[in-house]
């Protein structure tokens, strides 16, 4: 992943000409025609401020900027867009929600809209319009963004995270194919360590990477934070098995994972120090774009998460929903922008600009050209369909989002894997924290 520093820009018509795959007047022409018949008309003088997560693939940023510029050209609505690191999006969104000012829209992570159920503009009409037009929504993203029958935000895309590995190292470890189950994966990691070509997975507060792989271990053992009625059930024999499995895995990891953030494994992999990790496609893209890393790119492959004892995929993926605060002065402009962004004329090309880093949430885009442009991209096409809500089998509401934001599951595993607590103490502490949230 790339730098995580703050960036602010005011987008105008010049962005369209600099937008890579979306250059030329065609997008602007479509935007003008679309605006004439769109269900939502931007208010006169509309000015929207949107905060988004910091891009990791530059071409995606270029494509997004082009969409914003075309929307402005077609509707007259000004859009001020700035980016924040994954870790900073939620705190800054919370400030805006609490003060009722500063932001109109947030393109965030996981179930961010669920943190502000009374502060966001309901998006039922936008979700219905897009769902009917584009084959319906994938279940996980839809469930994550809904509170009862209300859509609190729109799931724009999923940052698919899957196994990224060096094929030569895996084969040298004795595996012709990447393991498909938990026992096989552990044996492979042991063999990789023995060959001094170690795996490594984040145990620090990595919003995407740590939450993803540790919930995969938890859910793969049939363990969950809460049940379908939101009763806390983390203290269980299944969780104990998950802790022991993660501990065994962690003993094979490259040193330093306890302090890793979301960019750490990218740096280690691209430096040639790491041979297997979980990540979005950004490692592979960065290697492909660097002539000096041609051999590494050719040796880099992707695989689905191995399936645990539960017997079916149980993945946490990084959903990127977009919300609009209900204190905005320009609700129609906000709805129009979200609907415009997901129209086929630019959404398909935006996915291509993202180069596999982002996965569609609307079923009609399953055959997007990006998934066949490079065979190594294909794994990521399944992210939205294989994901569970962040709550697992519970309600993906404000409390589930709070548990993720507080890194409760991550810290439980990290405390045990690093030796800070024994398994029972780590589990008991997680149970205490979850009960505090779910009783509130």
C-alpha cells in the first residue's frame, strides 16, 4: 500500500482530462444526458464535502476524480473531496456527526453508517433504483448497510482481501496447490518458516488486514462474538480452538507482526522478506508496476481463504459504504452523485481503474472485464459474495461496528499470540468488552 497522508483537493473540469481510463468527452456527455432524466436533481448552488479513504491504487483515484468532475460538469454541483487513512476515517466522521457540520458525505469502511443511525440520510430510494437496474445487491454488503428495512448507506464496493503468496516458496515447501483447509494451511506456514520464507499476518491495529484474517480464524471455527439475538457468546470452546489455531500460526510468522498496520505487510512482501500474507490486490499491482520487481510480480499469486472446520466460507471483507449525513443542505445532490457513480457507463470502467482492488456489490457487474483481464485478478471477484457481515451471525448494527472499531477480536487474539495473556484471560477480557457494548 502507498502513503497514508492526508490529501485535499477541489475537483473541477480539468480532472476529467487526467483520469486515465476515463479520458475524453464521452463520460461528460453521458453525465449530462443522465442528469436530465435522473430521479434526483442537484439543488441549485449545491456544494458537497466528501471524505473518503486514502486510495491504494492511483488509477482508481484518477477514475474516481473523473466521475466527480463529470458530475460537476453535468449538474453544476461543486464537490470538495479529501482523503484520510483507513484509521482516521471513522474518528473524523464521528466528529462531523456529533457537531452536525464539516462533512456532507463519507465514503468509509465496514458498517460505518451503522454508527450514526439517526444522523444519516436514508437511501432506500437510491438502493431500490440501483438494485432493480443492476441485478440486485450481494447479500453481505446489503445486510451490512441496512437497519431493518432502511438503507443507512450504499455499499459502493468491497476491498477484497485474499491470500497473497510467492508460488515458488509454496512449491518449495511441498505444496503444489495452495491449501484449501485450516490444517493444510498451518502445515504450509510451518514449512515456509522452516525454509526461511515465512508468512506473516497483522496482529496490530490494522483496520483491514488484522480484522479480516482474525475474524476468518474465529468464524472458521464456528465461533462468533454474538449470536443471532446479539447475545455475547465469545467465551466458548470454539473460540478457544480458534485462539489455539491462531497461536500456532503466529509461531511461524515473520517477526514484528504485533505492531503491523495496514501497510506493513505490503512493504515486507515487496521487500522480499514476506512470502505469504492476506491483502488486497495492491501488492501484486505495485510489483507489476515496478520494472525492478518483474520477477516478484511473476511469482506472486492469489488464493481464496482456506475453509475452516465450519465447512463453508466465512470471510470478513472490507466493505466501503458511502453515507450522507441528514444535516446536509443538499440531499438530492448527494443521492444523485451516489446513483451516478454506480451507473454502468462509468462504474465498470472505475472497477477497471481499480485494477482488481475493488469488487462490485451489484450482481450485474459480476462479468466486469477486470476479472478476466489478468487471471490473477479473478480470486478477488468473489469478495462481496463470500463475505459475512462484520457481526458474523449477529445484527450488523451500531454495536457490531463499535466492536470492530475497538479492535476487540484483534486484541483478544494478539494478547494470546504475543503471550500478554493466556487464552482464558484474553477471551474473558473480550467478553467483558463486548458485554459493555451490547448492554449499552
